C-alpha cells in the first residue's frame, strides 16, 4: 500500500515534469512552467521519504526512487541559472557614473489595491528615474499624478480591465507610443529615454495577458507579443531595455526564446530568483516581473522591494550604460528551429515588426 501511494505521487510529479516540455499552449499545460521551485522541494521531499520507507532491495523501489530523482534533476536544471551556483550573465559596474545610469521601478499595483501611499513612499525612498505601473486605472492615476513635479515626462493609459499602464520619468522621453500589439485592451509602451549624458535608450514596457481559465485559454497572445518585441530589438543600434510583468517565468521556454531572438541579457542570471509574485503567499512565488537589457549595460543594483499591498512586489533595477557591448557578457544562443518557432508564434496573430515603434533603431 505504501509503495503504491508513493508510486502515485511519483507519477503525478512525472506528469508535472514532462508535460511542460511539450510546446502545447493551453493554459493548464503552461501553468506547469511556473512552480518549478515548488516541484523541486516536492521531489526532494518525496525522494527522502522513499529512501526512508521503501525496501531498497527490491528493484521496483530503485526504479521509483530513480524516477523521482530524475524529476528533481529536470526541475532543478530550469532554475539553476537563477541561483548563485551559476555564473552571472551581467557584470557589476566597476564605478558609478550618474550621467550614464538609469534606475527603473516596475510595479504591478493590483487595481483594487488602495495602498498608493506605500508605493509612493517606495518611490521617494529609492528614487527611480522611471516608474512604470501596471494594472493602474483612473484612481491610481489620481494618486500617482503627484509625481508629475519630479517626474515631468509621462505616458498614461488608465484602464479598468487590469491592463492599465502608467510611466513617470525624470529623464526626457521622445518618440513615445502606446500600442496594442496583439490584443485590444492590452497596451504596451514604447519610447526613447535620454540619459543625463545625452545617450538615447530604447525602452519597451510590456504587460501581456496570461494564459489562464479566466483570460486567454492559450499562451499564444502572450507569446506573440514577447516575440515581436524580441524581433524588433534584435541587432538594434541603440541600447535597449525591456521590462514589465510578462506573465511568464524567467526560466520558461518562451522567455528563453525571447532572450535568444532579442539577444538581450537577464541580470538575474547568477544572482537569484527575485520572485515578485505572489506577495501574499511565501510558499508559492515565482519571478513574474522582468527586466532585460542589451549587452552595453552593467548592473549597479537589482532588488525586490518591500510589500506595498499588491499581489506583486515591485522590481527595482539600476543599470549603467558602458558605451558599447561589455566583453564577456553573452546571452543565450539560438538553437536550430528557434527562428521557425518564433515565426509560427507571430503568424498565429498576424503581428509583424512594423507594429512595434522604434523597430530598426
């Protein structure tokens, strides 16, 4: 009886491990991409239990234990790059040059959350050059507009559908656009940011809809938005930053495809998970908010900020422009078939590079 109970648990773990290896886009398949850390803990606990209670003189017990350890290995492989056991992808800046640095705070505010004062206190404490809020509606705009004095450059798109977006900047903005790349009602912001040195930076702020039973049954809309932006910044002449709540985790195949196609780097690699969701449940968290950048930046600071009442923690990043690609800062290389896979995702929603402002810069 004990053996069959443990075998059933191993079978469930095996399904959770193997199913997301498929490229199926249905929400309940892609949902298994998210809790890989939790699956690691479950697999390790199950393996210890099996080693303690099973009769290891029986080959079937070894098979069961081997399958469980195999699941642990597969799950750990995905999250290993986001631990300190892995080499960093982005190096730390050797010195601070205020004229060439940029600090960005990304905050999914949770529309019904009314703790605007706590978020504003975080803004005053960390003094980002750019604040981007997601899920912000008219009420949130009324609370955040007090920033207009210190953040005179802005883009505002208040919506009551959980996809509102606001951008407040100390730094000058130009060629700014609010676009609906894939879905009506799901905006993204695209702009050129001028650093204090005069250097321009392409910035894209995204919040695609997730695959879920209450929104999109498939991840194809989210995936198409990520890939078209990735294509638009690949080989860009200007330095690039892409940030936002991507409704995808750092280690997923789609996020990895975004990094391969765009050539952008992830400063979390070799530093930590920086789990930003869910702020209310410490045991069920994963990295849902992201910042990627081109190879001509180094990291000055990267941190998850304290709770401000949302279901997300805010992500704070301070980068320094180095004047060109930093030697040794290399991202993921595209594999054979990645370009065709990206094409397939774009064709599903008839979206192209011309839809992304700034493509080719």
